[in-house]
């Protein structure tokens, strides 16, 4: 990871780029309001299609949103990586794959026909993957859209030459820290137990279940999650949810796949060890 800025006499120059995405992460950054003004006091923005018409290939820090879905995307992200002293992935599509990777469940030719019909031959596509799977990145941010507190933290770390590692604990940790009522007790299905925290548990704060937009923790036990939500011998709180929805294992796996298709979601039988 590169944590050393190259411009000491002048403000570092930053650029925003988008690949396959809705560009919601960049729009969210524009909503930082007074925090954005503070940031702009320390950097010069030279490229940002959502906010300005000017462009430059001279930049120190590149914030990249979206997924790699075409051969030309690979060449473009490699060129950005070569120019940038620091590359930051912006949001879950760039950092972990997110919705775009849902298309990987189809053969690419079949998928093009499903989407474009008779015009399919005019389009090029490859299996979708996050930017992190194509080039080395220095900092990662997650969320769909990106977590703004995490974005601000990363910017501060970059400007002060510090490292940043995204949290790798479940959202349940932040629910407890913020004294949020567990939404399982409300009879709702929540993916917080297997989802990477760092969002401040913003959804459960308002009584909504976690949908997993920050992707899976590195050690997420998916097999246990499926069992807990489909087998009635679970904890009494979860059992009420199981009895209410009567999910099948396939339905729970489908729910887990919404944000988690890179690499392919794997549900493997764990090895039980007797004490």
C-alpha cells in the first residue's frame, strides 16, 4: 500500500473515475456538503465527470467506482493505476463486486441476448469483477452507495500518510455498540451476522434489516447462516423468523448473492469437531 504523497509544496491532485455502475457513490460524495468543502481545501480536483467538465491525466489520487465488465475496462483501469500514486476503490462494486456480478450466473452470450435481444452482437462483455481483482489498490471503501464516514476517514488517512484497513467484523458489532434493537426480534431477516461492518449499522438504526451491501466478512460462515434461517432448531429469536417466512435454503442463498458474487458465493459443509 502506498501511503506517501508525492506533492509536498502544492495540494495533491485528485480524480474520480467510473466503470460499470450507477455512479451513486460519486453522487453521494457530492452530498457531503460542508465536509466536501473542508476536503476541497486540501486537494485540487482535476477530473470528476459528475461535477465538472474539465479533465486531466495529471493526478496523484484516483477514486474509482464501479466494476470491470469489458476488455477495454481492463486496459483503462491499468492506465489509471499506472498514473496514480494512490488508487482508492469507491464503494462495493469497485471493492467487492456487488450487483454487477449477478450477471456471472449466465454464460456471457446468453446474458447479452437476454438484455439486448437482436442487438446483442453490437455489445462486448466479460464476466464482471471488482477493480480489486484486476489491479492493486491502496485503499478500499465499501457500501452501496459508499459509506460517507468511511470515505472521509480514508481521505484523512491519505492526506496524513496513514494506512486504512476496512473493518472485518459483522454489522452486529456496531448494532451492539450503538444499542440498536436486533431486527431479528422484530421478525425480520438480517444479513448483519455475515456482513462486513463499517457503516455504523445505519439500516438497523432505523429498524430495517441489513441487506449485506458492504459484502461478506472474510470469515463469514455462510453455511451456518443458511442453516440458522431454515432450520427450526435455531435460537428462539431466529426460530420465530424461520416460522414466519419458511425460507428454503435456495431462497436464503439467493438473498446472500445480491451483493456477494465475487468470487462465486461458496457454501461448503463445515467440518464438525467434537470437544
